[in-house]
C-alpha cells in the first residue's frame, strides 16, 4: 500500500461530510482536519462521539481488503489491552475506506500545553502507562509503527490510550527522500521525526525495488518492538522537556550516522532516573534497547512508584474500561466509599518513597494529584445533587492531605463551579467546603497571590444576593472566616 499510495492525486476532492452520507447510523458533528492520507471528522453514533478517518478511493486496484483484514485482526487481538485504542470499526465501500474509534478530546501533544500543567509525577504516570500499553500490544504480537504524541490520547483523568496503529504504513523509508516520510508520518506537519533509525534504508536509483519493502513484506509485517521503544523514548523526551521535540527528519538521519547528539535534550530532564531511562530507549542500536516489560520491571520503585503497579493501574481501570461504563454519579459513589483508604495507602507509600530518596513531598510528587484529577473529571457530568455533595466531601478530604498548589489550581475551580449549581443544597455545601479548603492553605504560592480579589470574591458576589435564604445564611456563616483567610 505504501508504494502504491505515494503520488496519487484525487481527481475530485470532496469534504469529509460528503463521504458520511452513506452511513445513516452516523451524524456528522465537525471536521477535525485532514492529513495527506486521511480526511478526519467527529461524528455521533449510538455509542457516543467517535472519530472517523476517511480514505478516499481514487484507484480501485488498491488492495484495500488486505489492509481491512489486518486492521480487524489488530482490533481483535488488542481486545484485552486496556491502554490501547485501535480502530473499532472498519468499513470499505466503493468510494472510501472508513476507520472509526472512540473520541478522546486531548492527545498528549495537546495536554502538555494545557493548564493546569502536568506535574512531574503526572508525567511519570503517563510514561508508565505508555510503556504498559506497549507491553500489552507487544505481548500480543502487535507493533504500533507510529508512536508519537498525537497518537497517545489522554483523558481528563490522565488515563492513557495508545491509538491509530499504523499497520498500513511502510516499515522502511528511503533515507535520501523525505517525501515518503512526510506523506505517511508527518501528518501533523510539525516536522518531528520519531521513526527508529533502522527503519531508514539506502535507496538505489538503478533499483527502485529497494526503495521500500514489497507489499508481501509489509503484509507479513517486519516492525519490531524495538522500533516502538525508540519512538516512545522520543515522546518521553518531549513530555519531560515540556514540548521540545528531539528530532526532525534531517536530525534523525544525522543521529543515525552518529553526527547528531541527543544529549542537549536529555540534559533538560531534571530527574536523573527518567533521563537514564529515556537515554536507554533512544539508543541507535536496536539490540541495546530493552523491551517495555523489562523497562517496567527495571524502574519499579525507582522512576515509577510501587503504587503504580500495586494499586493505581488496576484502580483507574475500573473507571476507564469497566463494562458497563460507569456514569459520573456512579464513579463518585465508588470514590466516596474508597477515598479514605486511598488517601491513607497512597500517602504512606509516597512518604516511604520520599524517605528512601531523602526528600520532602511536594506537588511534583504528590500522588493525590492523580486522584484529584479523577474526581474533578466527573463533576460536569453529575446529575444527582447527592453525588455533587459527595464530590465536595471527597474534595475536602483530598484538600486535607495535599499541597496548596493542588488546592488552589486543581480543587478550587470546581468548588466555585458548584457554588453556581441550580440546587440550593449543593450551593450551601460548596460554600462550606470552600471555606474549609481555603483555611487549609497556610502558604499561598507566588503565582496565586491574587486569587481572592481576582477570582474568589468576584465569584462570590452573586451569593450575597442569592434567591435562597438558606444560601445567604450559609454565606453569612462563612464570610468572617473567608475574610480572615483573605487577609492572611
């Protein structure tokens, strides 16, 4: 497919919604842009929002049925891989091929630059899940082939899903012609290149068959786990340097020949353990890279806290992949039952870890930041007043054991959101929770010094004249302590 697709120009270009008219079960929602390869749209189906990738067929001789079968095989084999999101439906018509999967709002590329910015521990949690996803698919005999930030999806509670498996893209590329790389792999047009060095081959002008592997070779698939590990290492460099990519196309080729060093990027990674891990993953020689399973085993209790393995991965799975999927109200009910045990367990493990490393706990290694994200991700979807009040109780429990940064940046905005709730009881509970949470903040970070005059007080202005007497009474009960906290 690789050789046959390069250079094909459509005789007539239609917008993506034109191709969706054949599918009465799908309702076009919005255009998500297009690559040189696919037109991409968001659509509504009975299951909810989905991503539809459309490959317009302009050459009926293309062997697309072979690739459809391969994509369906990947979907079936990855059914038990909880951190992988392959194409869930594949449809082939005379006009186009369609790949469909669930819609996740953010990719890791988006999330890196979105507030609140990721803490060091959240980055490690994402890195752990990426390696775990690769372990899952490699164990099942599947290689991804195009691991990059845009293909690592991240939910609002930081559950990672590796998507868009590239079984239909060529394994090998010519080193002297960037056109094929741009067509198949630079879909974001960021010019970053995370393809493993061994995937580039010398092309012989006199023998064009050497340019890329034959269709038969691609069909059999000669991607290797080591190729995915290199690409994942590049992603982790970008993650831990806040969005600075290590390679473009020419730099990667120079790295392949030993004329470019990645050290300047690695030096920007503050955590020495993470730096050593990534350095091993992006080694030029494929044979020196370890498997994802080996990296997970090697870094247990070092880069990755032990509770990632013993608790967090399996607990988060309940909220991410349970059948049937839990509603936000059901998630909060479950969290309310578990929160005290979670706090005690994660805090004690974190303290033990910090004692080993002889350091104080800060927001960058506070495990409750991850649980806070899980709780707050549910809030806008809650329907029951009791669930909202339970959620406020959970947030207060978390605020009692976490840092000032987490309270002000991760918890406070959601309490203020619930102060605007239509239900009187919820507004009252939110006011009491706000006062208690703010009283727990003993030292305000310099970045939040104006939080009262610019954020909290303007939001509370409407509460003083609330239509409900019970809400105004709650405001009167708390105004003195709020004023004292504001002055402090």
